[in-house]
C-alpha cells in the first residue's frame, strides 16, 4: 500500500467515525459492547410523552398524526375564525386547543392527552350518556372554543383523534394517573376573595395576559402568544374552566407559565383559588341552553356557576364558594361524594 492509499484510507475511517458519533449524539445512542443502545428509549430511562419532532418515523399514519398536532396548535387557522375555508370555521374564538392542553397535550397537570384515548367511551354526567372521544372533543368545541361541533368524519376530527391515540400508546399505568386531568387543590373553607385574587393576578399574570386579561398577540391575524382569560375571545360560561375549582386546579400546576409545574407549583392552593375566582368574575360569552346540561341535576359539579341545581344554595355560593357545605349536602342527601 503506497502512501497515498494509506492517507485516503485514514481519511475514510475518520469520516465514518465522525458520522457514527454524530448519529449517536443526535439519537442519544451510547456504544456498549460493540453496539449502540438508545438510552433515551431504554427501560432505564424515565418515560416521557412522544414528541412530534422525534418519534413519528415509521408511523403508518404519520401525516394524519402530524396534522392532528397542527390542528391542536394552530386551531384558529385550521378550524377557527382565521380558516381560509368558511366551512371549517367550527371554533368561535381564537384560542388554540393547547391554550388549556399545554404543550400540545403532553404536559402533566394540564389535561394531557397521554392515555386519554384508552378512557373512551366513557359516561359523562353533563350529557348523561356514554360518549366517544369525538363527543368529548365536540364538548370542547362548543364550550372552551365557543363554537360548534365538528363532523366526526372530517379530516380535522380524524387527525385530532389519531394524534391523541398515538400519544396514548405505551403509557405506563403510574404515569397515566399523573398525566390525567389537573392537579388537586385543598379548597379554603371560605368564599373566594376577589381582591386577593386581583393581587395574585397583578403579581403573576399581568406580564403575559395583560392588565385587562385580553392576552397577547402581535396582531389580529396572528395566534395568541398568551390567550385571553375573559371577554369575547375567551371560553364561554359553559366551559369547565369557568368552574372555580377546575380553574384553580389548572392554575396551580401551570401558572405562572413556564415557571410552575405539576411537581413544583408556584402559587399556594389559596392563591390559585382566589385568582381563579377573579378571572371568572368577568364577562365572557354565554353558551346557549346551559339549563340542558346535566339532565340528572344531582350530578352537577358544585362549582357549576349556572343553574338549575337540586339544592337551595345561592348562585353566588355555587360560583365563589365555600363549597364544603354544598359537598356535604350532596353526600348526605344523595350519597354522592363530590370533590368538584
């Protein structure tokens, strides 16, 4: 072998080695006993939800799943007021699905989609019937999005379901419990104090949502960077987030944004309770026919702020608490133990 051949062979070897190192670093691979192990996906690594950026390769329905992700993160543009197709303007406001289901439904304590597909069909007291995942999405469309139902055979509905199903695959049982719903709040046994709520809002929330709670976005043709919390472009009064207890649970695990987590909240339970009441004290769109919700009125959550109810507690107490006397009534009268 002459000198030129030796140099050429050495250069090739270095190029191949560099490529292997680059691939290993990108894929979190580690060389063990002559082979690479992906420690990011090994049994010893902590479980985390799938990422649309790194985990779609090889999926049979990858394009549909990706579109579902886009519907959830760009809702106003694809199924809302900004849609170029008037027939697809199902949402009535400019919130995205991830305004509540943070990080496209992958954040614990924020209504995550991890595991949600396996929980349907399920009974829903609000409709008093077994409902599909599509029915549940429609509930959000009519309330949180202040709009109308989407056809279940539409591409957008099928894409959202495909994305949620994908996120629900291979979720460990112990993780599924953490990712389900919101965090729990120890409720103060007092009526929510709107002045205290305002003080919390001014300290922690104004920087993103503004003094008037109308959120922040570059212009009317852009997505919100931070969503409005009340007013015409927010969720309507039939949404779950308009119930004080639900809102407090969401706020505790997630706000201030990118500071609070499910494991390490920033606000105390009491602060979350009062600021949730303050946010929901302002006007917002009204859902039509709210009296039809919960045909079995005894199943109505205690913090549902609109009647009718099967008790004699005031509308003010149903909206602002204290909720413990209402809970005690339903347990004694109906044998129903409520925590919301």
